[in-house]
């Protein structure tokens, strides 16, 4: 009977304490691993958010900047702001007086053509140089017969499945412009300012954003992407140089391209750093018609 009682002996206090210590150690290790994984995931997501901010800015800038002609398209530049004439449509002079230009426009995306902000047009001379004529009132008209008779232009008729892919004609009221030769190529442009300034988004007060302003539209500037570090900047490629510089070339026509430094950041601070995560993106955009 005594032997049976001895075989049912319970757990001793020492054994219980050892088990509790082992369980606590395993729990602490598991908790530490979970916290480490959580911090890693938080930082990785913050860096992905920063990269998304940078890429969205590149998409907004590159399409417009690539079309800028350096000989006449750059008005002002600094580390935080550039003002450029962005071409958005091309055409040919059908008729010209000092007060009115009649232009047949090559097929162009109708949305891009209809956006506000027309600032002027640039006319191409026989030597390849351009002269800009600012201002004026643009009115779309039916393609006049003078375009085909006088200028020898064959009007493009849009296919039925793509009605926007058509030639269109406009008149531009100008004051004091010279009479341009029939057949002169022209480009319509919008004066556009890109700049880094304070964000207006909720929760991003005091953070840096990329803005775009169509200077001739009369509308407010639009915030394109945010947030960035306050070190976001435009840099410049000067003529034949292969590396960018922070100083603005003089004259501005010496600029052959822009380097965009876009340090995108996460919206919130990570718990590990106590500051927003940052993903630095640097890319170059070289201007049309400039190789050296």
C-alpha cells in the first residue's frame, strides 16, 4: 500500500519553478521575434511607401519635361522650382495676318488639347530656330478650305472607331505678330511651374510636396505627390557634362537635362526610428533636341 502511494507523487516546487522559467524564456524569445518581425514589416512598408511617392513624382515630371526645347522652353530654374514652356500640340500655319493665325493641328489627344492653360505658340523658322508668341485667344473651328488649297495640307479624317484621332483647326487672335509664312510649323505650349513646397494634405502639415502650376490657366496649383524630405531638389546637366550640378547654368539654354532628387517618405514615423522611413530616388530627364 505504501509503495502505491509513493508512485503517485506530484510535481515538486523546484520542478514547477524550472518549468515556469523555461516557459517564460520561450515566451520572451517568441515575443522578441514577433516584435522584430513587426518592426521589420513596418520599416519595409514605410520604405515601399516612400518609393511610391518618388515614382509618382517621376511619372508626373518626366512626360512634360522631356518635351521641353532647351533653346526656348526654360524660363526660370532653381534647386526647388523650375518654370518651363511645355509643348502639347503641333500644327501648321494655313493663313496668317498680324491679328489672326489659322492653324491646322496634327492629331492630338483631345483631353490634353482641351486642358486649360494655353500660353502661346512657337513658330519654327527654316534654320530650325523658334520664335515664341505669348498670349492670344484660341478658338476651334471647322477645317477651312484654305488649309488644303493654300497650304497643300491633306486633312486626316478620323476612323469611326477612334473619332478623336483627327485633324482639327484653330484660330489664334494675336496682336502685333508678324505675318507667318503658310506651312510654318508651330507648337502650342503651356507655361508650367514645378516646385517643392509645403503639403496641404491632412496629416502632412509641414512636410514637403511636389506641386504643378499652369501659370496661364488662372487655376490654383495642384499637389502632385507627398511627402518628401526637405532636401528634395532639381539638379542640372550643363551642355556636354555627364554629371549633374547644383548650380543653375547660365544661360538657361545651356541646360540639356534635369536630375530629379526625390527622397520620398512614409506618411507616419516608424516606431523603431521615431521618424518617417525614406527611400531616395534619383533619376535624369534629358530634353528633346539636345544631345550635347
